[in-house]
C-alpha cells in the first residue's frame, strides 16, 4: 500500500499542469519575499537595540529606513510597503514610549511612517524600473547574440552553397555547419516529402519551394527549437538557390550536349555527302565505263585500279566511322600484352607509300609497355601518314623518343606549315580539319588516335610552339618489366 501511494504521488506530480507549476513557483517567491522582509526588519531591530544606549530611538529609526530601502531594491514596491509598515510597528512597539503599546504619542511618529512609506514607494518604483531596464537589456543582448550566431550560420551556409557543385555535397556541408553552430552532436539536411527523424532528433521543416526538405538536429543542441525554426526559412531559400543552380547547370549541359550532337550530326552528314560520295561516284563511273564496248586492255586496267583504290578508300572511311563510334560509346576493348614500341612504330612506317622520307631516330632499347599492339600500330600509322601529307615535298618526317619521368614517349615531327593557335585545342575533335577546310581527309584520324591511346592507358599531346612544324607525342607509363627482359 505504501508503494502504491508513492506511485500515485509521483504520477500526480508528473501530471501537474503548467498553471499549477506556475502557481507553485509564485507561492515560493512570495514566501521568500516575506522571509526577506522579516529578516531585514529583524536585523534593523537588533541594530537599534544595540545602539539605543548611545542615541535616541527616534534617531536610530534610520536603520529601519535602510531595511526598507534594501527590500525595495531587491523585492519592489509592494514588499517595501510591507517592510515600511512592519518597521514602523516594530519601532513603535519596542522602542517608542510608551513601549509595548501600538500607540502614536507624537506627530514625529507619523512623520516617520510617512517617510518610510514614501521611501518605500519611490525606491521600490525606481528599483523596479531599473530591474525592468536591466531585464530588457539582457533580453536585447541575448536576442542580439542569437541573431548574430544565426547570421553567422546563414553566411557559412551561403558560402557552402556558393562553393559546392553537387546538391548532396552542399546539403551535407550545411548540416555540418548547423551541427557546429548549435553544438549538436549531429545535424543533417534531407530532401524528402515525409519527415523521418531518428529517436534523438528534432525535425524542423524547411521553407523550400522546389522540393520538401527537413532539418534534423540532435536533441543535445544548445539552441532552443524556436531558434531552429527561425533559421528554417533562410536555409530553405538557400537550398532553393542550390536546387535552381543545379537545374540550370543540367539544362546548360543538356543544351551543350544537344549543340555538340548537332555539330556531330552536321559533320557526319557532310562526311556522308562528300567523303563517301566521292569514292562512290568514282566507283560507279568506272564500273559504267567498264561496260563500254571497245575498251583497250590499258583502259580496262586503269578503270580497275580506280575501282580498287576508291573501294579501299571507302572501306578505310567506313572503318574510321566504326572505330569512332566504338570510342565514343567507350566500347574499345584493348587486348593488352607486352608491346615493343620500336617494333610497333617500325611496322606502321613500313605500311606507308614507298619513297616517303623518314628520319627514324627511335632508340631500339625502349622499355616494354602493356598495350594492344594492333591499335597502337593504327595510331602511329595515322600520325606518320598525316606528317608526310602535311610536310613539304622532299622534306623528311622525324620519329624520335625516349624515357623520362616514369614514362616512355614517341614523337612524330613534321616540318609543315603548322597548326594555327586558335585551332590547336580542337585538333583531337572528330571531323575537325585542323590545317584548313580544303585539306583532304575525313578529320577522324586524330580523334581515333586519341581514343586508342587513352583506351590503352596512354596520353597523346600536341607539342608545337611555332607557326611551322608540328609534333605529336604519344606516351605511356613504364610498368615493371617482365623478368625475361634484361
């Protein structure tokens, strides 16, 4: 039964309403005030009793005045009035003749009472006004400090939004700044339609227009919920800015992709209409001429050569288009094996037109690399062929190379007219003819070279600093050499 009574008592205490709690605190404050009044008057009485042999009780009444003033400063006007009445009654009853009687025998006693009451009212009101101003000042200081820390947090969140690129990274950065500013052990910002706080988190809705967002802050945060709700509006607007910027960036990327696709489509149409049409026209014309009666053997041989050469040219162009489509689709699958770049370049050079002048200065002892030899042979064949085509008649093409910086490099250098500075950034783009629109070729060779080199883990760069001559450097990282190689 005793345990049950304790449980009921604890339950009633838990269920007390806020009004009951306020009443309890008010009663406690009044009891403390009354106690302070009694103590102040008692101390003044002790002082008067101790000094009454040296001065008249009327003159010692100033001690009661000090008690009244003290109560007025600490407790306000009503408490001071009560202290004044109690002081006058105590002084009159204990020290003013006739003693131990509550009688006013002299007008001076009335004056003392009036003075006490006036002092109590004036000082009590002044003290109350001072306390109110002090309270207001403290409140304004707390409010200013709260606004300052909120402004600091919002400024840091704005910098996070300005510096970020990915929306999730920006939300994480904002959460870390909220966590640091509020002193919480955890804070996070999530874009979701329905709140899903953890057991120890406060969920604050963010005023976002684009997507519904929530700020989750751990309950150990130093900021009250009202302050968290106050920053939800500005944080929501910052997140709207981040979302809008992401949307604009995506739209810009889509626009750029559409523009590039349009350029590529135009280039492909140009290639089909020009580069494919030319060999097809030659083949068709030569085939029709072969059907003509009365052709000599030499004429038939020339027409056959035209068909073969233009057919090979057409096959080469189709192969280039297929290779480019694989490169752009990232479908190039190199068959990597140990590869000697000296042998690969020599094999590529041997396939060129007889009579081409090459200055082959590639060292024979280059380190082996892991790559697809067939694809690299295609790369160097294109580079050497371009160098011969754009070099002056009779000029030689240099092929050099070496190792350095953990890489092995092969350079193909011509002595042609060079590539204009404004075109150098575009030489590896598909269908770009870097040395003039009137040049022969489809504009696919360098794009295919870059695709094959990068697919094999290498790097191709244009190295030219003058208006004459062009150098293309192909480099690969030097792997650990196989044990069979000395």
